[in-house]
């Protein structure tokens, strides 16, 4: 049976039931199972931030900086800040010392494109500071491009950070967490991982990769005392992602976002990095697997995507953005 058919049948069943069943019948048939599913699904092991050693990749700017700030605000004992730009990491460390004197910021310069550098750097930090309790795979880069625009080198970099960097960081640290039967992995992806997008071919594929990694880690680490959370964020308004410059996505990438996400009404209710970080840590502390942020923007898309995925695909493809 083609996948669209069961969904279409379900829709027909809902319409027929709504026509013939009394209200209590509808509640019993759909409401109670949905409520039970809502309460039981999308769960992972929860982890408190207070007292935890938290490692954040991509902590030199944007969302990573905000996640590090918010962890310190919630009482993390140490925040290990990973990225390439040392002076920016030092600045974030100074900020944390300023408002959270009980938290020890640790600056850890590392190019996450290099798996050997990741292993060596993380071994050294574990030796000196102990195993992180919570690992945040946040670092990411990449431009919105048509398939023929991506050079081999740019494509490799776009997949390597975020996707392979998250694999390697988790691969190095997970065995230590498993031994202690304690820990949490927070993976950051974007709403580019929910459907097919024009002119975001490799960028979007890397985000789907992070989504797949989080789902598989969730299954693989279940029963080992380690929780996994996937932060799925729509546009975050105040990061350096769409800035110009080497390694940045640039304004051209921003102009290629789906028309619906460029609408001023959507922009007006988009989250800042600080708001997104609060939602992400709420999810880790509350034991949520996939955090859709902001919920009012991404939950409707998620529900529609489960029922009629081609409708979401068609809507995000409306208009000119990214058309050749
Ligand atoms: N901005 C958005 O609208 C948005 C929406 C949804 C999801 N996200 C996700 O949020 C994450 C953070 O992005 P952002 O928006 O905060 O952008 P950002 O301000 O550009 O931050 C990206 C971070 O990744 C680090 N990074 C990039 N390449 C690296 C490498 N090779 N080695 C080590 N660190 C590297 C950068 O640090 P250095 O340059 O100092 O190395 C920087 O700290 C990304 O995974 C992105 O997909 C962003």
C-alpha cells in the first residue's frame, strides 16, 4: 500500500466518525488515544543542569553561546566551550564569570572538521576536568545552495560540521558516560530537516543527518542511563549564521528560506537565541526527546507532516525563493 493511502484512509475515517458519532464517541475514539500518546511519546531520560559539567560545541557565537549562558544560569558547575575562535570563546567565558561565579568556564579551541583533533582535545579535557555530564552538539555551518552550486569541498564541510562532528564528539564521550550510566546528549538541528527544500540540498541533508543521529542515539543509548534530546529550531533571529564572510551562510542563503518563513508575521514571532536556549534546556530537564522550537510554529507543521507530508512540502515550495 502506498504510504499516502493509510493517511488518506485515516482522514476519511475521522470525517465519517465526526459525521456519525456523538461527541463522547469521538472523544473515546480519538481524544483518549491521542492524550495517552501525547503523555507517553517523545520521552527520554531527563537530566538536571544544576551541578552538571556541560560541554557545548559552537559556543563562540549565536545559539551555542546562548546555550552555554543558560546552562551557567541554571547552575552548571562547569561549561566547556568548544569552537575555533579562541578570542570569542574567551569573551563568552568572561561573560559567564561575570554573572555566574559558581560556574567554571573552560575554553577548548578545536576545529571540529578534524576527528583526530576532536579525540585528542576531548581526552585532554576529560583528564583535567572529568567527563561532561551533558554534551551539546550545536556547531554547524553551511550555505543554502542548489546541488550544482556545492563544490566537493564545501559539501564535505557542510556535512562534517554539524553531522560528523556530532558523531565524533559523541563517539569519544559516550563510552565514559555509559560506564557511569549517567549523561545526556543534546543535538541541535533545524527545521530544514522536516521536508525537502529548494536550494538547501546539502545543508538540509546534513540537518536530516543530525535528526537521524539523534533518533539512533536515542535507541542505542536507551537503558544505558543516557538521555538524548533533539532540538529542532526554526530560524533563530540573532545568530551569525546568515552573516557574510568565510564559512558563513550569507544573505543569499537567507533569501532562499521558504517564503512562509520570510513572512514578516512569522519573523515577528521567531525566537532569539536566548529564548531557544531556554526551550532547549527545559526539554533536557523535562525529559523531552524532540523539542520543536518555537512550538507554535513547528508543532502544526509536525502534525501536518505526519498526516499529509506532501502538503507541507508543497507549501514550503511556494513562491520564488531559490528558484533557478
Ligand atoms: N540561525 C538559525 O536560524 C538556526 C536555526 C535552526 C538551527 N540552527 C542551528 O544552530 C546551530 C548553531 O548555529 P548559529 O545559528 O548559532 O550560527 P553561528 O552563530 O554561526 O554559530 C555557529 C557555531 O559553530 C561553530 N563552528 C562552525 N564550524 C566549526 C568548526 N569547524 N569547528 C568548530 N566549531 C565550528 C562556530 O564557531 P567558530 O567559527 O568559532 O569555530 C560557531 O560557534 C547550527 O547547528 C545551526 O544549524 C540555526
